């Protein structure tokens, strides 16, 4: 069996321009699935080796860096009066004020070329201590940068200068803060709003910010608003002869026509909610986590119509499945890591387990694939690199300072890795 991706197709969707360099333009890379085509990627690094530069960031955030050409972009929150406190049993943080911004950095030296304040928010809604007010990853294409902060607002900027083209707001009650990143599809910017009070997807005209379509989620059978929320970034795929936008949420995973928002098929995965893990796709199947309370990993065939819960589930497992990080496919295998650091490899067609190994520590960033290697990024700054395959083979264990929650970006010869305070360029000049 051979797993494949429509690489050219997906890169065009990600960049919005046929033939444009894909770079690392969105969350989890050109195809949104954690698979990098980069060459000569570093295997070993530290604070003193294989480090091109390390720069301090002027604000905090859990969004990933995006890269195109000689520039890097990320979002951040400049905070005042942050207090960590328990709210309704959750480990939360409040603030007196946050300035939500975009920043552009020079790829060669790491210096900040511009900063663009986008939204000033007094006494913002609290967010979870594992989250931030700047968690969704922006999307970049030649000439434009799209930044989403969930309920706090969405903006389109000139990627070169930081000039604001448009701003809008699609409010929702996230309860623990925003999480889902935006996705570009041709002339549409697709946003997911799965809150306690409302659950829907919306597509904006990327040129104007005006709403083109809005589609409500399938019915969620619970009276608890907390069990209706979710935080998944959707995935664009070419499956069964059509373009599909795969979007897991509470209780359901749904495939939509990205041009119209029309539902193509749906699968009821149970009572799962608060999902942070994003789907991947290969060999006609979608793989996704079901989130809280007991996460499962499901494989579902993507060629159905309407409700295919009874007919299209290929396999599922409860073995060390993450709520937050996303799986990655390599060859015939699927890899994932639990929130508490148990790495897994299974046959993607059948779900048969090949190996499980404890890497230790919390893991919230998603693993990435490059040059036949899987990169795992621990929350404590320890990264583990393994050889992709049916037997576990550790290649390197690397340590940097700081907390790593954001998923890095991988390009030729380079890893861009964000901590809560710094951005690292790992590699060689």
C-alpha cells in the first residue's frame, strides 16, 4: 500500500497562487499535515550547536511561525496584568489588557522588520494556562498575511509592510481561548468557530473580509456548552474525485465542499469534545482524534455521502491518543504522541501496533516528518528525532531552554522553533 498526498494541489491551495514557492505558509506546513519536503534538515542541536540565531519575542503566543521567501511571520499577545487562577475548575489566566499583533522577521538574521497592532482588548475573556490569546497560526501567501485570534478578531495585512487591508470579527465563546487556525482555499479564508454558544464554519472573501458562506455544525446532543466546544484546524484534501474540507468537532467529523460550505459527509464519533488534534489524510482515509474525555484515534474512508457512521469507519484505537497534538503519516505508518509523552507507530491501513515508546514529558506541539525522520517536540524544550519505520530507532535527543507549545516550521536546512519567549533558527548558514 502506498500513502500519497496531492502535493501540488495542496500547495496551490495553501499559497493561493499556482507555482508559488510553498514555503511553510500555514499551520503544519504546505499541506497542513506535518509532512515536509525539506532537505538537509538538522537532526541534532542545542543552545550552543547548530544554532543560527535566537531572538527574543516582544510578546507571548502559541501560534506557529509561517515562512515564505526571506521572511517569517507570527502572531503574539503583548499582555498586561496576567494572573493565573482557577475558574470553574480549570487552570486559567486573566489579563487587564492584551494587544494582539502580527510581527514580521528577517529570515537571515532574525531581526524584527515590522510589528502591526491589530486588536486592543481590555479585560479579554480568560484563556487556559496551556493556551494563549494568540494561539491560531496565521496564513501567508505572496503579498498577504491573514491573522485570526478567534473571537477577538480576524485581519488581513500587507505581508511586506504590515499595512492592514481589512479587519472583521466572528465572535464565539471559546471558554478556554481560541485554537483553530485559518485555512486558505482559492479566494476564500475559512474559519472554524466551535464554541460553547455556537458551532459553525464560515468562509470570508479573502480580498474584502466579507462573509461568503456560513454552515452550522450537525446537532450536538448535550446540554453542556463546555462539551460543544472544539479547537481543530480543518484540512483540505483531494479525495473521491473532489476537493474536501475535513473538519472534526464535538461529536462529529464532517467533510464540506470548501467552495460552498455544503456538507458532503459526516461521521458521529461519540461524545468527544475539546479536540485540539488536527486530522491527516492518506490512501483515501481521514485520521483524527476524538478529544475529551477518553480520546480515540479513528480512521474513516473519505468517499461517502451523508451520514456514513455505519459504513465508513476503517479502524479505531484508544492507545495513548492525544487530545492536543496531531498525528503524522510516513509511508504506510501513522505516528502520534500522547499528551504525556508516549510515542506510537501503527499500520495506517489496519491500525496494527508496531511500537510504543515513552519519550517522557508533556507533548503539546505536533510531530513533523522530514527526510524519513519523525520530529517530536516536548513542552520542556527536549526534542526527540527518530527514524520512521516499524522499529523504534532514536537518532537524537536535543535540549533547548524554554517552553515549547507551538508546532515548529521545517524548511531546507532549517527548523524555526518558537518558545514562549524566543524564536530559534536551528541549522547552519
